[in-house]
């Protein structure tokens, strides 16, 4: 299947640069996956599309302030680092800019020297393995020195770091936000509960592979980066109960979807408590085993994310919906509007 089949024209002015003042003020396109019919709503009306006994699944990962600015200890040259994935102990897989200045043995200092990193090797795609030294608790040091790793298509500064976190974020470890969850408020979650909708949480730590376009010519050639996920016993039991009672499982975001499908694919459509690494790649032709619908944002052309969405609602319906979204001036990407596929 050609990657070009998932391309579409996107005017740059439709890429949302800042979040709306109110999280739930975004627009909502409802796409009916069996017919391709579209409805145009606001996100607050999401409650109307749930039935008592349904289950909403949210990714409770929390974004690390993973972008660090330091200097080479020997020359004073400026170095930018993006933390991607923790290896063992205090070794991290990172992206470094400019990478050519950081060779094995290079020492980088941050702040007033309260954090140091030594390059001990290389990783995939030109990354660097850095061994960190610090006093105290690493995430507290990171919180004082780091910046939010906003996607490359967002040029504006973020005034409030919490607007790139969901209101239910708990488990720190992501290099990017599960952005479909940014629309939810405590009030909406409470209204869903009052309606009899179950709320379940999973964890998938989002990696930067989320932002990388598919460079292969065909979909089948693309390889996904692995990301860490975790589902608790309580969540697995709840999902199995909802499914056995005839309720729908509606995932929030491609991250929740990939986690649920990873587990359901192993257990004949059922859920089990487990953790591990997933590189599941979902594209048209895939048969969903874990979810019945999903809430998502509007994604990049030719991305693995739009391919996943096209597997749930058919490529024809999704590309038509995207053409409509452009025409109707929906806001795209991380701080953009939402789509409900049911």
C-alpha cells in the first residue's frame, strides 16, 4: 500500500500553535465509521455520544520536561539535548544537537553544574547514550532545568507547561503528550461518570517516533519505534467486564488504542494485566480486537497516526473527513480540534 494514499493538502495556518483558553472549547468532528457520515459539534457535546456501561480509556502518562540546554565542558559550545528513553541506571537514550560535536567521552554541563552528562556511545538514528551525574532526585533536577519538548511544528512558546499535560497525567516518562487527552476537563470526566460511563487508565510513554513522518514508499516497509506500556489488574478486569456486559470501549488517542490492541491481540480479544514494549503498527486491513471507537486529534499527512485512524474508519472515509476538516478550517495537530470515531 502506497504511503502517498495518506497524503492531503494542509494549509500551514491550520496548524494550531497555542492551546485554546478552555480545554473543552475545541471543535469535535464525529465520524461514523460504518457510513462515513460526519457531524460537527463542540468537544463539550462528547458526553452525548456515550451510553451507560461504556468505558472511556485514558493514557495517564506525564510528559517530562525533556529538553535540556547545556555546554561542552571543554569548549563551552552550546548543546541541546532531548531525553528519549531511560536505559539502565542513569543512562538515557537522547537526541543531541549539534550531534557532530558530541563524541564518546564528551562531558556536558547544565545549569550551574548541578547536572552533568557524559557521552558513552551512540544509538539508533544518530542518537547518543548519555550517563548523567547529579545530586538528589533526577526528576526534580530535570523539572528545574528542563523545558517541555513541544513538537517541531509548534513555533510559539508555551506560557503554562501544564497545558501540555492532561488533567489526569500521573506517570512521568513521555517525550510528548498524548494529545487527544488534552481536551478533557475534570468536569467532563465527572459528567461521564454520572452518566454511568466507566473511566479506565492505561500508561504508554510516548516517544518521538510519534512525530516522525513515514519515510518508506510503502506502508508495509515502515517500522515503528517501541514504546513502554503498562496495564494494571484493575483496568484489565474492568475492560473485560465492560466487554462481557456489551459496553463499548472507547480509547482516547492513538497511544491508548495501540496499548489496548497490543494486549487484546495476544489474548483473543480479552485484556490482561501486563507491561512491556510495543511497536504495533496499525494500518488499513488490521482487524481491531480491543476497541470499538476512539477519540483522536487531526494528524500529519502520511503519518502512522492517520494510517491507524484509517484502519478504524476506512481510508476513504477518513481522507474525506480530513478534506472536510481543511475546508471547514478545523485546527490540526497537538493543540488542535478533536475527532470521535464511532
